C-alpha cells in the first residue's frame, strides 16, 4: 500500500506526462501563430467551398443528359480548365511579378461605342496590379476618348482599315495579329489576350488565365457533344473538322498566350482565311472556325471555363458562379454597318 501523499504525487506526475505527450503530438496547434491559424482555417473553408461547388455541378449534371468534360478541371491532355477556387491568386501574382500583359481589341465602325465601357471595366478587373498594354484598333483614331489608365498601364491606339463587310472586320483581326505579334509586341509584352470589344469585365480576371496557349470554352456549347459543335464541316474549307473529331468548341471572343504562340496561331488562321477566299468560300463562323481548327491540332495548354465568357441570354448559367467577362446586350440590326 502506498501512503496517500505518494499516491497524489504519482497521479500528478502521470497527468503531467499526459499533458507533455499531448503537446508533442499537437505542436502545430500550440506553436502556430494566430495569423497562420487563420490562414489554415480559411484554406479549409475554401477547400470545402470548392468541394461543394464541384458536388453541386455534378448533381446539376446528373439532372440531364449532358456532357461532363466541359465541367472538369483537367482536359484529357492534362491542361487545366480554370474555374473559381482551383488556384491561389497570391501565389500566381508572385510568380507573375513583372510579367507584361497585352490586351488586343478591335473597335471599328459602330463598335467604337463599346470601347469605353470595355476599357473602364478592364481598369477595374483585368490584371489589376500588373503591367498592361492595351492594343486598340480602330479607323477613328482621333475620335477615341482615352480613359484614364492606372500606373503601369499603357493605352495604344492603332489605325486599321474599316472593311465593308462585317465578316471581314472580324477576320481582319487575324491579319493585324500576324503583324503586331511579329513586329511590335515581342519587345513590349510577354503574354497577349485577344478579346471582343462588345464585352465588359464584371469580376476578377487575373494572371490565372496566362499560359502558353489559352482558349475559352464557348458558353453555348460547354455541355454539348462534339457532334453538335458548330465547326466548319465542309471539306472544301481550310477550317474543316470532320464529325468524328473535336474535344471542345472555343469562342473567339477571348483567347491568348505567349506572343510567339499567338504569332503562330494568327499566321495559320490568316492563311486559312486567305485560302478560303481564293476558293470563294467563307467558314461558317469566320475566324472562330479557323481558330477551332488550329486549336484542335495544336492543343491549348490552358482552358478558361465559361466564367470567362458569359452571355446573360444563355441557359445553364446555374453552373457558372462567377461571370467575369460578360457580353453586352446589343441590337444586332442597329449595330449592323
Ligand atoms: C454585324 O453587323 C456585325 S458588325 C458583326 C460584327 C461587327 C463588328 C465587329 C464591327 O462592326 N466592328 C468591330 O470592331 N467588330 C469587332 O469584331 C469587335 O471587336 C467585335 O467584338 C468583334 C467580333 O464581332 P461580334 O462581337 O459582333 O461577334 P459576336 O456576335 O460573335 O459577339
Ligand atoms: Mn462579340
């Protein structure tokens, strides 16, 4: 029998040993600073949100006969598809410290009206905090009211011919790209994004979209089967894609990449456009058809989800939580040249 005093001391020693053991096992809880703990927990919350959003998308998918591939975060060739929450913008911003980014846009004839809201919204949401050069093309160089741009951002306005046919205006962009990606841009920027002007930035669009060759899923076809993609199907066109081919349908309203990649892309598309002209044919969706043909055989290294191209008139909006780049509603008859 131990005397009662020794019994109490023994119990205390065992208890203290238990406390020490607990501390050794849980050092991260004890030694993490308050700030680190906050990051730790906020990361957990983000992870849960992504998980939930992913489940939600899957559930929505099960409700109908829809193709899943456009909702994935990876393509079969292992290029990421960018959705909200799959990246940490702080890490990416650090990686892109000093990166120079171009934004190429045509505003010809009546489309000049879209330029101001486009640029103003870009100042608010596009690559904020990074070096940006806007390359604006118009036939009304002297009429452009230049909005104020933030430090580190440059606005260049270039003259371009205004084609009579709107199809030619839209296709002329490829020609301008072949020239600028060869002659001017290599010394001025690292990455280039090419965009439609009848759009506004509506939420963050940052360096997460940069990559060697980047294309955006067309918001009208991201859940469709390749057979129903509006590729050019006539073998006589240089943009021809046979029915049994194709993984995604990309929209020409936002794509980009390293300057030399966009040089190669625009040269190939421009060549296809000129070949078609020689044969008295025009691809069903003009340069978008040629772009899709190029990207089928030269796979993009990064793909943007329809968060980066949305139009309020479309169905399936419930899959898209953040609508970052939105089509401006326009009266098609009224903007016709
Ligand atoms: C119909 O009458 C037109 S006009 C179709 C395009 C036109 C047009 C297009 C134009 O008169 N001026 C112009 O600068 N564009 C450029 O081409 C502009 O950057 C525009 O965003 C891009 C593609 O045309 P879009 O936006 O009308 O194409 P969708 O209908 O696919 O958004
Ligand atoms: Mn457009």
